[in-house]
C-alpha cells in the first residue's frame, strides 16, 4: 500500500512534550489516519538524537497487523506486540521520520516512546484520533505492559572465538526468555535481530563491520526493554585490500514495496563492477523465504526481477541486499487488496432455500449485483445503494423446481468486480466465470478481466478481433483463492468489437468488449416486444440507431428507482437488442420503462407490470423458434392452482409420451422448470401438456 495516498481523511496531530524526569526532551508527533491505516511522523525538536522509536496499542485497540518504515530504519514486532523501530543513523534535531502502520481496528490510540543511542528515554506519549493537542500521558509501566524477562542464567558465545573485522560470526546461547526478539550489538552498534525459540535457545549470525577497529569489543544481546547480556572479546584486523578506483558504493532502488501473490516485483541499484549482490528475504522470525545472487555489470549497475509465489504467506518481510561489505535492508509486504468482499451464509443450498449474502464495499456508492443460473442465464439483478458503513446485504429466494448446479453472483462497483459461487442441490463446481471492468475502451487503456476458476489453474485467453481473426493468445495462472485480475493491454487494437474466450479444460466463458466506439449522434428508436409483463418475466427490447455506437440502458420502476443498468452497442447495421432485463418477482404493479441514452439522444421503451394478465391457466416455453437436441428449454406456467402439484407431459406428433415432469406451483399459481432436450429425438412438432388439479394447459414447440 502506498502510504502517501492515505492522507485524505481523519487528519489529526498531537504534540508530545517532555515528561517529568526527562530534561529538555521534546518530540512532536503528527498522525494521519484513513480506515485501518495510520501514518505517524515523528520530529526531533531536542538536541538529543533519537535512535529508537517504540509503539504499542491499548488493550481494547487490538494489535498491529503490518508496518512499514523509511529507508535506514528497521522495524520488528516483539512477542508482546510492541513495534520497535531502530536506525544506525540517529535522528538529529529538526529531522523527522515516518512510519506506516495497519491495525485491527480503525483509528486506535497509539502509545509511543523515543529512546536515544545510550538507551535513555527521551519522550513518551499517545496519539489520539481527533485530538489536536494533548499533554503527554504518564509513561507506561513496562513491568505491567511488557513483563521484565529473567536472564540471570542466560549465556551466549560467538563462533569463531577470535573473529576478525568483516567476519560473519555465529551466535549461540541458552537460558534466555523463550520466543523473544534480541538485538545483537557490537559496542552498542546494532548488527542483527535474533529471536529465541520456545526453549530460550539463541541461534543466529551477524557480520562484523569491516570498518571496525581491531580492539577489545563488547558483544551484547539486548531485548526491547534494554535488558542485556554482554561478553567481551578481542577482534583482530582483517587484511586490507585496496579498492579499485572504479568501485561503486552499494545502493538499492526498490521498485516495489507492496505486491500481491503472483505479481511481478523488481529492484535495482549500483555496486562494484564485476561483483555480485546477494538478496535475501526473511520473515519477522528470521526464517529465510527467498535468496538470489545478482551480477553487477561492468558499469556498476545491477537489477533483479521475480514473481511473488502464489502460495506466498501474507505479511511483511525484511529484504537484505549485501555485497559482502555493506548490507542494506528494506521492508516488503505481500497483501491482497480488495474493495468488494462478499460471502454467502452457506456454500451449498437446497432447492427452495433462500440465498443469503453479506459483505462490505466502498461506502456511499451504488453496487450492482447480478445472479446467473447454472447455464449462465441471468435470474436476478439489483442496484444496492450503500450507506456510510459500506455494509452489503441481499437475498435471493429459490424455488423447489429451481435448476440444480452452480450459481454465480457478480457484484460490480465502478471498475471493481467480485465473483462468488454457490451451489444449489450440490457443491459449487470450479467453472470459469469472467467479467471485464467495462464494455468499451480507448486503445490507450488497459482492460481488466476478473477471472474465477479452480485454484492455481492455468487459464488460456484467446482474443478474436472484429474480422474474426486471432489477435492474441496467452496463459495466466489463478491464485490460491481461484481468482485473478488480469490486465489486457490494448495498445495497437483497432476500433471495433472483440471477443474474449477464457478457457480451462471443459469450462469456458465468452465475453465481448469494444475498442474506440463512440456515442450516437443520431436518433434512437426502441420498444419492448410486449406491452404487459408479469413479475419474474424477462423483458426483451429491440432498437436501432447509428452503426457501432455505445448505448446505456437502465430499467426504472413506477417510483423512478433504477433497478438495473447495462451498457451495450449497436451492430454494423445499427441494430441492437437486449434481453437480460427481468421484472423482479416482487415488482410493483404499474408503468415501467427502459431508457436508452447515447450522447444527447435518448429513447424510452414503456410497458406495464400487472399482477396477472389473465386468470386462465397457460403454459409456454422460453422461445418461439425451433429447438435443437442438447438445448435447455424453460417451461413456464401461470394462472393455475396455488401451491399444487404440477404434472408436465412431453408428447410427440403421434401423442406418444416422451417424458413427464413433476413439480409444485407457487403461492401465486405459477411454476417454472428447465428441461434438457434429449439427443436422438426426431425433428418435428411436439406438444407440452401441463395439469394442475382439474385444469390443463397445452403448448407446442418445434425441434429441428
């Protein structure tokens, strides 16, 4: 996360002055807060140098989740939850340093303390949200917040016993407090952080600076409260080798400080020409996560690039860059950033159950939700107006006759998309589901495709241009959660309509998007195919305008509330159609309208929603054109007996029964079922006969 972007909300500042017993010590603290992230800036206003800054939370403020420090500062989190930031280049008077902190709760009070190079406490205070100025609180009682560890019987030694300057020594010891972070120092100069194991055993390595003078020195292990164990050893001078004139000092320009699993990261810098740079990444406990050796070219430049593993643990790690003489440490975080988070109350539901979803998204903005059934047909859509909390909550009632399989919930807010799968009658299958962040792009833009599928699966992407030629083929790998937001660079794409085929083994998704289309400068004609609809009916609109232009459609209820929005485009003949609009099952009766707009031109398709159009029992199919073997036919009945058994028989032209289906009607007397047309049926006209109680309704369909 780029903390410079977080200074937009909740700005507050606190000045902390010297406490009793600390002469002339003064530190000012300025804190900027946004949601659960806080940027704290400390300024040294005293003559004493600040070498260490410690921060901790109150008992009701949760704990620190992650942190980030400026260049030259190293941060660690102790087992007691205290953040300890230290530097080998102390903060002089008038200088400032910033730390980024992420916490469990929003805007907590943050206690802090500054310490000089000799371990003397300089100032102590507490940052409180919304407080512009406050006197310093009393210093925390370290023996109650962080118990003083017992180190009376602790011992340690270094190997080799007679080291030289520039040597890497091994530190081993026993009898220390378990799972405690100690700073290993030479003459009070910090070298490495070492954590004891659960038995209090010490094991670690550190490098003696090549610039250290040969003399008797003190090696110490110091905890975060200043308690330490010290041994005195004489070190000898290493043989000096004259450095060539063209030697460059080690520098690091870390290009990436935060990344997601599967994302590419990079770093570059300078060093001695012809040498190599060792890069080592460690977790907060010192466990090595990654290591690479990078050559330095003849000009003294080096660069390195790698990909964060898909199964990389989330959190902050320290990355060391070493040329054998100097070591530079940087912080790097692995995190997943999502603005929409939705979860279902269950993974598997039974027919007749109610889908229940909850989550969060950006507050005070609208969120469009669409639910597709197992064959990809849209069965529900709504626009949720979120309040200042950003809380999401919506439901969908299934029927006893609802199709079993995997249902996809697609939530969109701006350019962000979240996809959730749930199963009806069975566990959800990892089928491919994909969505572009919008419909039309400029050739200078990058399209974002949200893809859901099997975890860590390799997914092929095929882009077909307006001339039905293959424009691009590439492969992407999904993350551990089965998701991926893929960037599609559109540089060089000509104006027109493109098709994206996203495939994995037997599952695939086809999407259309356009590049360079414009809004219409001519009139728009549009109408619905019927003038009257029932709740739950699909609404098909047909229209015409200029060729290859963008249109925005929205459906409004009798109160003027927008229930769904959809962007479409006209074809090369200027025609357009859209059949994904559906009258809600709880729709208000009265005049409804679908509005089309493109530029300054607009058109309305008006229709009426009635409780019932007729009380006569009727049955129909979802289309009037001929079916083929393998098609899915939706059979719909209305006007029959309420909450009764429905028997549907499929008959051929000779009145021979092909199959029969049984279900229950709703409390409104309607029913709906999905029937897969079997293979092997002969082409011709077939009859559908539905019976509810003593009433019978019939319709026909053609098979080709």
